C-alpha cells in the first residue's frame, strides 16, 4: 500500500512504474501489469464478472490472445485511488471466492483478491489518501510506503524549471520562503503548479506590488486568473473587464454547491447521478469542464461513462467554503447547522444568525470529522471572513462578511475547543501551528492548555520556537526529561 495526501503524486508513481515495465526499463520479472483505478471500478458496481472476465473487460488484448490462466504468470494488479472507492469492500461478510473463472460482484472479487483467497500468487499495489487506508484490514498489507512530495531543494528546482527567467524564478522562490504556510504546502506538486500559475500572472499585472501570502489569498487569485482566462478566451472579453460575468458567477455557484455536497459525503469524483442531485445537467458539466479547464475536469476511463472531478481536492475545498460563505451572507442560511438549516422559525421570521455561529459550527464539524476531511475547508472558510480576501472576490460576493470582533470570538472559541482535543486532533494542531503565519519567536503554552499533556503533545512546536513560556502550567520532572 502506498499512502499520500491528495495531489502528492501517487497516480503518477503508478504510471511511471507501468511505463518503466512496458518499456523494459525495470521490473522484468513481471509478465503482466494490470493498472485499475477505483473510479473505473465504481461504474461496474452493479455488474457481475469473474476475475478473468474483469481483466478481459479492461484489457481486451488478453482476451484476443486467449489468455485465461493468469496463475501461470507473475502478475501485478495496481488499484489506484482507494479513497475514491464507492464499493462497500465488506471484508467481514463477503462470500469466499477461490476460482478465477467464477462470477461474482466486483466488490467480492476485490475483497477476495486483497485477502489472498483469489489468485494468491498475484501481487497487489493499492494507492490511497491516508484517511481511507483503514478500509483494508492490516493483516492483508505486507508493506506500506508513503509519497512525501517535494523536498526543499526540489521545490526550488520545480520553480526554476517552470520559469526560465532566473530573476523571476528567484523572486518567486524567495517570496514562498517568507510565508511558512505556502512553503510547507509547496511539498505538494499540484500546489506548486497553482502557486506558479498565480504568481506568474500577478507579477505581470502588479509591478512591484504585494504578492499573495496566505493560502486563501493564493487560491482566490487562482479562481480570478481562471475566470479571466475564460472571459478573454471564450467570451471575447478584455483583460480589463470585471472578473465575474453573470455566466461565470452562475458556473462558480453551481460548482460550489457540487463541491460542498460531495465534500460532505467524502466524494472526490462525481458521476452523472451526483450532478443531477445538485441540479447540474451532464451537458452543462461538460461545458464547465471545457471552459474552466484548470478548475473542473471531465475524464473518461477505458470503458466507462464520463466522470467529473475538480483539478485537485483543495480546489473543491475552496469552492465548498465559498458556497457556504455565499449562502450565509446572501440568504442567512447556515448550511453547517442542521437546526438552523431546517428551522421553520428562522425561515418564517427571517431570523438573522450571527456570523460567529457559522464559524463555530464549522469548527465543530471539522473536529467531529474522523479523518480530518474538513480541515482545509475550515481554513478557507475562515480565510474568506477577511476583508482583503472579500475585496478580491468583489462581483462574486454581494455582501461583505464578518468584522474583526467576530474573528476574535472565533479565535476564543477555537482556543476553548483545543482543551477538549483528541490525540489525533493534537497532531493536527501541531501541524497548523508549524505551518501558520504566526511568528514562533515566543510560544506561550498557557494560550493553548496549561497542562503537562499539552506540553508533551506540542513538543514539535516548542522545538521550532525561539522562546517558550511554561510558567504556571503544572509541569513535573516528566516534562523536564522530555524537554
């Protein structure tokens, strides 16, 4: 099993493996490599195949060659994108299958293949985002690897290859280094691409001006850049025209609803039924993917219907946050609160909920998530509360968001919640503190939790700080040893 966050390069890794094998550069002990994606297998969830028929279905050359006895060969099955799987993968209740010619559902074939009951001599390679890895029983996994993304020198190498102008490349690299959160996020190749797209455009249009420093600002710029490309390329507009035409607005609003609805379900890819649920016709979706080519993508596998996805999970998370923000400030409906969303009183009397309620329910939802799938969404939603970011979206946002007083209340609420964190959430807090823009000159433990447990969990932050204040935190010798 290979794990790695969205956009880190897992799919490219499997493609490189397959290409090296096909071109006789490596892995020559293997006779057959069969690369599958879960997004293709999802389409077949209602159909029945034997393992041999499934291979013949996807790789028709094997059927044409009359190969039915794969057990006689060294075979590798690659299953890419476990996190996109919509099959039940019921390892406990699925029937046992040992015959490669016996017909069953794709789900039963997969669970038996993974358990080693079906075709035990085959080698399997599954890729996944970390949050979905626990769908496979640990006893079925012989080795776990992780794709870690770019190292610091590789980040520089990427930008120097992307920008041939040495001066421009150096300016972009030094800017990224001044922002801790941007620098950390650049270990993800897709984020490097988004950053390069934005900074190239901003440097052209803002001579000597300020460059985006925060994650939300960077992604909003990315949306604006894509909107301008659409306006000039497809609408015959000029660079100086307002970013958001009524059509662009409608498209972004529709994509935002799709992004939010599917993010809540944990879906990264969308089939026709998902689009219909969100009120998007398949034809409209094809238009969106043709126009906003760098935001929304239409894909076809080997033998599958159309599937759609956002260019990266983080783009889906931004659009989902934008949808929640727009809905709240245009119709005062808090999509994150079941109570308020369905409340008859608030609908009849048009009760206006406070923005702080929106942000508090977002914090609660993110903390309740067992796999952290709303962490970046929360970060974007809070980022959209800043006036500087709302200014960038003028024309898309009709109503301004919250004031600094609301933001202060949200900060206090988050600090209160920190005292109730689980071990996994402490880990997330460490990551956020290390990647935030907050200066780590002085780290005051009391701000988070005046306890020994908090200190032990926040040691990586202590290590990264120049000065640490620990007085009045009820520490014992155990803390001294750890320090």
